[in-house]
């Protein structure tokens, strides 16, 4: 799996979490006074587990270099392969989590076997039961000198306050589109996949703010390629069953420029090419909504910049400036209606959208 193969193995390979890396490396400069408990909070697939493992490697690396693991020595390799005795990862969401914490309580007092520190990573830490939480709390109050605890969670607000008050908190940021594209470029280069930036941007946009989802999607698309097929925008659209943002914006432009013929042809040809028109309608609504909000709230631009490539944001801005609020609102209303109708299994599947176009353009 790409997301396993390309998991960051050193701090320098983590994309977009620079502040966290800097603070952790500062701690590493003085291992004698290292804080012993950490909370890694943040959205899924943003690097919490990866960072925890890199931290554990740096602490136990045999080629001590303080700020980065060597990633070569026996300890680093053992951690990469998940067989380092002094690194324990438990999933608090699973049943065994509670039992494991009991075991750990019993044996964490013993000195590390292979390395210098015993590191305990508690994943999904918000799922810890009261009993397990209390057991851990005892440990956190007086941890053995060689023990390091890393709690990872997507829902920090659910962590017991008594635990929160004893740990160093790090908030992992949502991945930006640029960061995800950078990672996809790196994978594409390594795997010798030829793909232009636009295709990668399309994949990144589809994956919300999670590296893992983007990497998995790239992999699924690559696996679906035929022998001589190249990764291009159309292929990705086909794979997702969804048109690119660019095409949706073309469609919106046709509506606002009163090009009824082009718009109707657009609907029909996409239907013939097998695209789900209800999804097309929903995507259109999504972009009209971005335009609407941008119209009344100029700072929305920052949001857009995080989620869409610069070209798309440029086009959204352009439409926002040109079209007045009433028209945008009307377009949204009509499209919502069309979405509603399109669920009704009309005798002609293109009808709901065609009516929408005619309503919008006729009322000019
Ligand atoms: N900051 C990052 N830089 C580069 N790649 C990343 C980064 N964060 C995540 N990834 C990619 O996503 C995959 C999953 O990351 P990781 O397991 O560290 O996420 P997580 O925050 O622990 O997610 P979850 O909450 O789902 O456990 C990694 O194997 C890696 O390929
Ligand atoms: Mg994780
Ligand atoms: Zn090492």
C-alpha cells in the first residue's frame, strides 16, 4: 500500500507539521529533561501515528544524532517493521485495549530491553474506558524514568481532563491541498507514474484533508489503469464517476452566461458518458454555495485557498465578482429543486437538469 510504503520515516519527511517537529526536536535536545507524556490530536491521516513512531525511533536510535533517527540501525529497522520490544502500540478502541493497559502497568517498571526508552502509543485515546484511563493516570503521576507515553486521537475533547492536564498537547493541522499534492508528486516520481499536476490536484481535492485517503485513492486509480493507459484527468473523472471542478465551473459559467444550448448539450453528453447527473447537480450546488458565501464573506477566500487549486479559486472569484447575489441565490434554489426531482426516477433522466437550465435562463 502506498500509504504504508511512503509513511514518513524521519521528521524531515513529514509534510506540513513543521511547528510540531520543531518543538519535538527541541525536547530531544535535552533527553534528560524530556516530558514523558504527549497528546497528538488532529484529523485522521495527518501524521499522528507516523510522528509518534519517528519520535520513538529518535529516542532509541543506536546512532545517536538527537534530532533525527538514522533509520538504518537495528532499532530503527525494528521499529519500522513493528517488532521493537520497547515500543508498544495499543488501540484503545479495541476490547483488548483495557487488558493491555493492565499488562503494561505491570511491566512498564522494568527497564527497556532493546533500547533506551519504553514508548507506549495509545491510539484512539478518546475511547479509553474509565478504568483504563484511571490506570494510566496512576502511571502518568509517577512514570518510570524510561517511559514515554503518546496518546493519539481525532477527538481530543473527549480525553479525560485529568489526563489532559498531565500531558504535552500537540495539535496536528489539517493537510492543505498543496501539502497533499507535494506528497502525491513524491509518490508518482518514486513509482514512475507519469501524471501532471492537475491530475494530482484533482485526486488531492477529492481526499478532504487526509494524506492517507489521497495516497490510497492514487493507488486505486493506478491499479485500475490498463497497460498503456496514462493517468489523466478524464480517467480520474471516470474512476470517481464525477466531473472535475473545472468542468463544473464551465457548466456554471454557461448558466450565468445564458448559454442554454451549450448547457443542455453538456448535460446530455455527460449523461451519455455515464456520469451520475444527481452527483453533477450536487457538485454544481456545492460550487454555487462557495460563490454565494464568497460574495457575502470575502474572507472565505482563505478557506477556498486551502481546499482548491489556485486556478479554481481564481475562477470562483471571477464569477463572484461578475454575478449578482440574487442570481446566485436563484441558481442555487433551482438546482436544489433539480436535485430533488432527479431522485424521482423521471422518465427521462436528464429532464430535471434541463428544466433547471430553462428556468434559469428563461427568467432573464
Ligand atoms: N504529515 C505528513 N506528511 C507526509 N505524509 C503523511 C503525513 N501525514 C500522514 N501521511 C501519510 O498518511 C499515512 C497515514 O498517516 P498516519 O498514520 O501518521 O496518520 P494519523 O494521523 O495517525 O491518522 P489516524 O487518525 O487515521 O490514525 C502515512 O502512512 C503517510 O503515508
Ligand atoms: Mg494513527
Ligand atoms: Zn537508528
